[in-house]
């Protein structure tokens, strides 16, 4: 059973018990566009209690708002688990959301309605939603489409239009401003003028939205395959300077034309984003966005050329702060900072010693470092010589040559009479360097090297 079949069965069960029920929202939009929906939602006139009586195995995740989750059968979940998720983080992939028709009254917190009134009217429910293309209802039993807000016409014309008064829609939930940008970028649509004007006017109020919700929208923009368009729209609407002022600061920051014939830091970054494929990891996408974030504050026009002294180190600190502000996990933050911190090292890759090169390619998720370097090159001089050199050299090295088993340990040093301390790290690193260079191949050779380079008598004198 597919997710669509299961959602259809939910609609059928509600119909059989005398209720109205329809597929609604993004799944209907995507079906009309010939796309596979990320998840399925059902709208009904049945109350949450009635839904839970019909489907006992449910989760009342938002019963006060009329929302109940009906989990997919295990077999369907197993089918989904075998298929890559094209919309990670997009929603409840392993359940169907069943929501009671409602109208919302007041949004004093800018996100949740102050009061919810359940309704028997599908039209009233459609009127409370965000954009016309997301307010279509479909009866899958007879393929009847209900359109109370002109959503079908806007789908055909490629328009993102707020339902009713745009100011009211955005006042209800400020995140809808970012969602308008994301949908426009994803579908290559244009934002209807009144809707666009309202976003420009209300953009400073996006700070009322939690960092976590902003993060989720930004990551979707970056990983859905239309990142450049999304960030151009963020800039056009005035949202970019509100949510990522560090990126807005890239505009107009010149670069040395001999290295960056494409233009300023903003143009270069947009070209990187243009190269991101749909499904790119969040860390790679953020690495692409932030790799040159340290250039604006380090810009300097020297006698010989434009310089960005220390932009990598400054960029690492800025990237870390941005990741923390967006509430990324420590693991994700570490990877983004590593991508920013190492993106310039490819310039020296052809001159690296074996030990340096092997340590470099041992970086966690090195494939992301490689892809960021490729994108960086393609967004500037388009010279992939160092990328290809790294790829070929890496392919020629067996894994055991890159990560060999240590020849000696701290226990060996203690047994030889060395006192534990900070010097141990220096000794073991020196031995590993020699091992990676191919100069040491056994424990005995390693201990002889230690005896020569770090004489025990000298340690005792210290």
C-alpha cells in the first residue's frame, strides 16, 4: 500500500461514517503538478474525538487545533524507508495528518491562533490557509477538485498569492513570508505584487519567529535544488538582511578579477548556490553559503591587489555563530565550520607531503570538502586541476595507507622509560608523520626513530 492509498482509505472511512473528507494542501498541489507529494494531509468535518474513535491507533499531536496523526501501516513505512526522502524534514512522512475544518480567531503570538472554532465548511477551512496553491481540496474517491480561492488558476499561471489580505495572512504567522519565498523558488513561480509588497513591509517582523523555524525554512531553500533563486528572492523581499545579515553584507564586496572574474562575493556565492543539487546535505549547503562569509569584514585594497587577510579564520568564527543562532546541532556546526576552515587548503594540495595530504583527506565527510571545492572552482575560474588531482591521488591510495594502524602507543613509550606528559602527543604525531611518509613500517623502526629524535637522556635532564 502506498501513502496515497492509505490517505485515500482514511478519506473513504470518514465518508462511510457520514463525514466530509478531502486530501488537502501541499499533497493536492503536488498531485496537480504531477509531482510525488512528500506527505499527505486530510481535512474533514469530523472532530478530533470522532477521528480518534474511527482510527484508534492515532496521535493527538494538536487536538486543540483539530489535528490528529494517523500512522501508516508498518508495511507502508518499510516501503518508504527503502526510498530516499526527497523532502527531508518536510513533514510527517510516516503518518497522515487528519485535521478538522476550522476557522482561526486572533494570532497574538504571531504563530498560533488564540481561538479555534471547528467548522462544517470546507470553504471556511480553505480561507484560513496561507497561499492559494496550498488551499485546494481533492476527493480522491471521485477525483473531484474543490477550489474556493483560485488556487488552480494560480498553479496554471505560476503565482504565489496569499489568500485574502496578505498583511493578515502574514500577521497570523510571520514564517509564511519565508514560505512564500521557498515556494516561489521551488516551483519557479513569481510572487503576486500585493503579496510581495506585504512581505517587504513586514520583513523586519520575521524576528518574531523562532530560530528553529527560520532554520528549517532556510535549509529547505538550500537543499531543494533552487537555492540561488531562493536567496535572490530573500534579497529582493528584504528578508535576507533580517535573517542572514552576514550574507547580505557580501553585496558589492569586490574580489581580485584575476581570481574571481565572475564578480563580487555575493555573485560568487550565488553561483555556488546555483550548483547545489536537490538533496544536497544541509552541511554542504551551509558550507557553500558561508565559505566566504569572512570576506566582507576583512576586505582590504592593498597596493598590489584586493586582499582578504585572515578571512578563513574570521569566517570560521562567523559560521560558528550563525550555526549556533540557527540552533544547528554541535555535529552539524562542527562540519560547517570545518568546510569553511579548510576550503582554501586545496590551493596547496599538489605540494602537500604525503603525511599532510593523508591527514587532509581524513577529515570527516571529506566528500563534502571535495564537492565544496568543485563548486567553488566552477563559480570562479572553472579550473578543476586541483580537484582532479585530489580525486585521482585519493583513488590510488588504499584505505590502510590513509589510516594505518599506529606503530606504537603511549604504553610503548612508558615501557621504554618515557614519563607520561604533553610530549607524548608530539612523539606519537612525529612517528605517524614518518609512517604516513612511508619511512617507518614496524614497531621496532618506530622505537628506533623515537630514541634518535627524542633521546631518553634528554627527557630525564628535563
